C-alpha cells in the first residue's frame, strides 16, 4: 500500500496534509488504521513522509476521513510522484500548498538557514513589514496572511525550537519597504530576535569584491532530525523544493557565506547603526511635515 519516498519534499507535504485531515476528522492514527485495515505504523509513516501512499490508497484514506471536492482531488494528485526528489509548485493552489509545506518544515526542522538578499527573513518579520511586502494581496486575505506570517515566529520560542541562522544582505537592511518608520521597527526587532540563544543573524556586506553564492539568489536550507535536508527556492509566482544530491551545493554555499559575512557582533552594530540613521530620517520628515525646521538632538 505504500510507495517509497524517504522524506522527499512532496511526501512530507502530503503527510502534513493527511495529518491535518485526520485531526479535523477527530481520529487518532490507531482509529484511522483500523478503519482502512492497515497498521498504525503505516499511518505514522505516511504523515511523516517516510513513506507515501499510492494515489488509489490516498483516495481511500481521504474518503475515510470525509474529505471531498477540490481538496480531495488535489491531495490524490499530490500523491503522484511523491518519491521524486525535487518538486516545483505553481498557481494559486500550488503556492498555498507551498506555504503550508514551509510551515511544516519550520515546525519539524532542527536547523534553518535562511539566506536573503533583498528582504528580511520571514520568521523575523514584523507585522507592518510583512504587510508592506504583501501589499498586492487582496484586502480580504491580507490581514490573515500577515497574522500567519508573524505567528510562524512562535516556533523560535517554543521548547525544542530550531536553530535559525539568518544570513541577510546589507542591501535588504537598507531598503525602506513600508517606509522609514516601519523599517526602524523592523531593524529593532532583528536586534531583539538576535538575543535569543537559538537565533544567529549575520550580514553580508553590500559591497563585495568577491562573488559569493548569495549573488545567485535567496534560499532556505532545512535540516531535520530524520531524513535528508531540503532546500526551498521561492520565486514571484512559483516555488521549488530540492532534495537529495542537489542539496550538497547549497550546504557548501552556506559554509562560504558564513565566511564572507560579518560576525554576529559586527552585524548587530551595523543593524543598530542603520536603524539610528533611519530614525534620524524619520525625525527630519516629521519636522518637515509639521512645517518646522529639523532640530539636532540635544540642542534644546
């Protein structure tokens, strides 16, 4: 009844969806296993992505759980090719599943390395910053997506939290997405997050005489207690997950970027400096909007 998958990205995503369906149906793994005539170990393996059900077996599982309609069709289709190492998702439904897969990986990972070249890593974003990034999302969905994005950061404070290594370009820190005041709050938030024992934030200098892997784009590396690491690549309207041998190059890239980046203390000082500079800009803009002349701090 099972197909070999060995924790591939697609198998993990399918497993997370099946677990959610089972929980929504109010069944335990043992109860579901008894209803379809398999061992509860098989259900556990499906849900962790260790093994994946064949499409026809996924259909039986979903029917037993009362799943119907579009979700049923999508998950049966997801079971096809679950053993494949790499996985590309496109379209509205594909991007939703991509997001849910990333959230699942964040939940079970022991280490996350987020390399960002133009924005602040998602797990470290403030609500206002996330809202500015999602400006093109329809109004009805915007606040829900912002809440989801910010809520994901809770994993950094829970018991057994993953170690997060954020490798961020100085260019991203000097952007003013949402405006100077939003960015000041975001930078202050980064400094506070860096105080957590499981969070490391290091900055890649804006000017480099050496080509390094971040010049080729952003990526996230997830490492797990069981199963091989997985890399997530996010694009404007699609996303990809890489597994097995393709991941080795990204692990080497992380080693290189840690050599190129500033150390933690230097990175924190730079973030604080940029924040102070922007705060000064905010002060000047407020004075100008009030029709007053800017006043140098400490002169009155």
